[in-house]
């Protein structure tokens, strides 16, 4: 399982709008993507920092989303983003809510 970790800086006073856009605009797009498993988003109270973590069945699915759909997501979020989000792909080694298919090599 792959986690796609996206760190973002939001424009001033846009946390509520960011949360609404994730729920109404981004999650429906994610649910249509092959291999998508889950999404969790965070905002730091009193700051302009946000993090979105999506879980994918395998790296190829996350890569396809990054290539084919993520540009449209960035465009949709442009009104609330300040700067370019930083994206990392990480291998999930533990999860209490998902069955991990293969253990990460130590």
C-alpha cells in the first residue's frame, strides 16, 4: 500500500474553504481513481498549514493519479493554496484500519 503525502500552505483564512473543497470536489475525484483506498486531511488550527494523505493499493495507481488527475485537483484548489504543495510517496508499513498486503523489508 502506498501513501501519497501532500503538504500545503493555505492562503489566509481559507481553512474552512479548503476542508469544504476536499469534501465536495477532491474526494469524489479520488473515489473514481483505480486503486484509491482512503483520504485523510488535516489543518493545523491557527495556522495556514494543511496535509492530505491518500492511500493507494500500489505505486502504479498513485503514479497514474499524480499524472492524470492531480493537475485538475491543483487547479480546483488554486483559490485556497499559497504556493506549490510538496508531494511524497511513502510505503505504508502499518495501519489499524487497512490490511497491509506485504510487510516492509527491515
